[in-house]
C-alpha cells in the first residue's frame, strides 16, 4: 500500500518535459518545433493521462484505508531554523489532483482545435503545462512555504495566460489588473505565514495545527495577534478565489482564451483559494471570529456575484460573475464549518462550470465564422439568438450545465448546493434567506444567458441565403437598452437593424408624428450598430469540430453522475456516500460529526423548497426573455414611451437601478479607480511636489541665493580705490541721514 505513496512526489513533475522541450525547441530549432506543434499537444495530454491514473490509484487507496502519508526532507538547516520540503497525500490532495487533471486533459483536447490557427499555439501549451505543474505542486505541498512558492507560480501562469493576446490593449490591461489585485492578497498571505511561524516555529501543517491549537486552548499567546495572522492568511484565498472585495480581476480575466477561462478561472486556479482555506480550516476553526468573517465574506460574494451577472452582455463575463457567486457558496460553507459540503460543491461546480465555459467557447468559435465579427462582438449575447439549429450539440451541453448550476435534480450541483443551503439554516437564518434568494437569481441569470444565446431566430439580424428579410424580432432585454423592436403600433413589427441606410431613410420619412425624445435617442443608438450591415455578413454560425465537442460530451457525463458520490443516504445502504468515507480522516481532524445521513422526508421537503425557488427564477427568465413572449416585451417598450403613468415610471426606475448596478459592476471598480488609483496618483503628485519644491527646494534655494550674493559681492570687491571710497561715503551719508532723522523725530 505504501509503495505507491513513496512515488507520489513525481506527480507534479510528470508534465514538466513538455514546457521545457518546447522552450528549448523554440530557442534552438524553431522551424522544426513549429512544424511538429501537434506533437506537443499529444505529449501534454499523454503525460497528464499518466497523472490521472496515478491520482485515481491514490484516491482508491484513500477510500479503502483512510490513510495519510507525508514525506519531507531538509532543504536548509541553520542553527534553530530548518526548512523542509516534501509532499502530503490525504483526501484533500486526492480530490484536487483528480479534479485538476481531468479538467486539464479535456481542456487541452479542446484547445488543440480552438487554438489551431493561433500563432501562439506552442506558447499556449507551454503555459498550460506549466500551470498544471504549478497547480499539482500546490495541492501536494506539505508546508506553507512550499504552498506559497507554487501559489505564486500559479499566479504567474494566470498572468501570462490572461495576457496571452498581449497585442490587444484590453488583454494587457486585464492581466496587469489580475496581477496587481492578487499581489494584495498574496502580500497578506506572506505576512500571515511569517506571523504563524513566529507563533509556532514551524511551517509544517501537522506541527502548525497542534502547536497553534495548544497555545490557543492554554491562552499562552496574544489572541488579537493570532486573529491578525489568520486574517492575513485568509487574504490570499480572498484574492485568488475572487471574493469580495478583491473580486474585481476575475471578469477582466475573461480576455484570455476561452479554454483558459474554463481551466483556470472556473475549475482549478480560483479553487486554489477554497483549497487553502480547507487545508487551513483546523487553524481557523479554533477562532470563531475568523470563521464568522469567512462566512460573512462568502455570503456577500454570493449575493454580489449574482446581482452583477444580471445585466451583463458578454457571455464569458456573465459566467465569470456566476463563478464568483458559486465560490462564495463554498466559502460560506467553510465559514460554517461544513467542510464536506464545501468540497462537494467544489467538485460539482468545477465540472459544470467547465462545461459552460467550453460551451461558451464553442459558441464564440461559431460566431467568429461570421465575417466582420470581432472578438467583442462574438461574445456579445445581444448579437446572438437562434443558435439552436446551428449548434445543437453545444446547445444541449450548455443547457445541461445551466440546469446543473441552477440546482435542478438529478444534476451535480443540485446535491452540493442543496447541502450548503440546508446547513445555512442551522448557522444563520439571515444567511439562509440570502443564500436561497441568490439561488433564485442564479436560475434567472443563467437562463437569461441561455435564452438570449440559443432561443429565437438568428436570421432576424441578417438576410438569409434566399435574399428574404426576417419578419420577426424579439426583445433581447427587459431593460430596453439593447434594442428597440417596434417604433409605432401603426407600423407593426419593424426591424431597423436589417435595413441599410436607404431603407432607413425611406422608413423614417413615412412617420408623421414627432418622436418622443427618448424614442429618438433609442433609434439613434440602434442606427449606430453598423456591424449589422448585410454587406458584413457572409455566413452563418456552425457547430464546432469533433475535438471540441468530445470534451463537452465527457463533461456532460460528469455533470450527470458526479453528484452521486455525495448523496447522503447511508441508513439502509441504498446509497454509498463515497465522499464522506473519502473525507473521513479530514472530518475527524476537524472534530465533525460523521453522521451526514438524512431521512427521506427531510431531504424531500428541503429539496422541494430549493428547487421551487430555482424554477421560479427560470420561469421569470422565460417570461422576460423567451421569444414566445415577445408581445409582452413589445407592449412594455411601447408603453414605456406612450403611457408614462406613476406605476410605470416607478417600475422603470427600479429596472434602471438594477441595470445600472449590474452593468457598472456595482460601482466597485469606479470606487477603486477614484479612491486607490486616482488617490494614490494624487498622493504621489503631492509627494513629488513636496520633494521637488521643499526637500530639494531648500538646498537649491540656498545655492541660488549664494550665487546672486556672490554676483553682487564680486562688484564690491573689485580692487578699485574709487569704488571703495564711493561705498564708504554712501554708508556715511546713510548713517548721517538716519541719525538726523532719529534726533529730529
């Protein structure tokens, strides 16, 4: 049994040859390396397959034996200081290694086709392989210093991959924003690590937990200092897992290639923060204040992420805010002490969200087939619709991922999210209400994404091949900001967007009544959408290649069946709760009750409640976005201009507040822009002025004064007797003048 554990150290190093050989090949044999570039993708996938086999065998051993294994060796020894490196194999390591490798392999298969025409193909696979190495090293680390090293390497890979298309200014700015924001959290993490070493004298997890808990229980350490150190530790996961208030980097990180979003910013890297909190939970759990802070940050992130996703137009940014919200659920569970529920949701969400992101990549890939579509247009849901018949497999996979994230049984996220929601009632009714409300918001905005993308008729924007214009157009937003479908009841349904300039002029000339000011503004904004011109359109979206569809199909299977590993019914042996058995050593370490089983009646009641809320959100999304209800939307748009009653005005104001809050990212980025960026820049300018005018100004002033005094004195001491006599007489006359004035007065 221990034989396989002894060689577990090789797990992070198995994929290492790929980035090394790519780098050497590009340096010495660039032409040959580029010509054989598909070989590197095959090599990377093959090596990760070996890691998967290794990880699965370790996991089977964990389930059968509930066994910990740790091996360390000394790296630096100096007097009383000893720094050791090693690896730790436990249930948490097994879970994360399987999660990382399975998602990574599917993403690499997908990327082979997605990036096939990109000039940075080899660079992409080198970065991806190095990221997988860093992530595997992170989850197998046995001490805090080792974790911090791999933590920074993961951040470096994220920086490189977000800015992969660095020639685009928006991508370059996004990777810089991610780097700076994560540095804030990482600096706190470093301070926390150093503070804990000062308290305990050890970086190793086992010694750290034991010594720290003993000091707390015996009250032999300053409690406020312990709280401060653990807060600094928590700052690292807050930034890495995009928790409030350091979440602002995640939506901008979507500027990287979509496979990056699926692997790093949905399934693995953002999960590193959850992993670290779970790893250090025995440390946090003895300080109730820290647990309360973790749960509080989690619930704020849950609600904030959901509200910010409500009116996003970019499909990837919408999914990014969804990821942020779901990570908040995991953080809430950890703050409540629900270790099992948090890790369960980590697993189910990773596969479901990877499915959604890869599905969005397939959508973007298909939209880019349209001539004249730039990346920002191909990700804009406003310009989609009616993709069902063009990308049916992508549509099915996206729908399954959407249903899973909404918490619809029997899909994966239903089991894990429902467990977190149930635990929240026991922890805090207020938190539970907010968590359930957000579950309804999740269902609403996820089906908003689905309906805007796939339902309706894609041909409403363009002429079809027969040259006939489409005759229908449905509302793409309840906000009334994205497009106006009907101008006047007398003219019926008129699609401005498919008209050329001549047709628009002819149409406007027929309208006799003067336009409402708001109506004019809406029309003018629509006319500026020149990318709807028929001359820019030469083809329709199409389904992706098989190598891109294969990972979607595999992830569909995961999304259907991965939730069954944690079904908590053990009483009659009907279901085997593999997850609890898997996590038994960790749960014992956290002093948690192992009896996680529920009776059927309690479970069904809780499930009916949570599913009903999700169905309510789905129904609301269908009501507002389904093409069949376009008449309702048209009625709203017309009457918002023609019948401005008090109730309508109030409703409009409410919708505008929600829309502005979401589209402006909750004004948090603006607040940071004003308070930190402009504030720091203003402070720097003030310090610069003080340094130049005061610090440098004083000695410079003395220098200038000395120069002018010297210039004056050189004319006084010229060596001429006539000059001396003149000055002497001048001073005598001045002295006599003031003396007479004094005596007279």
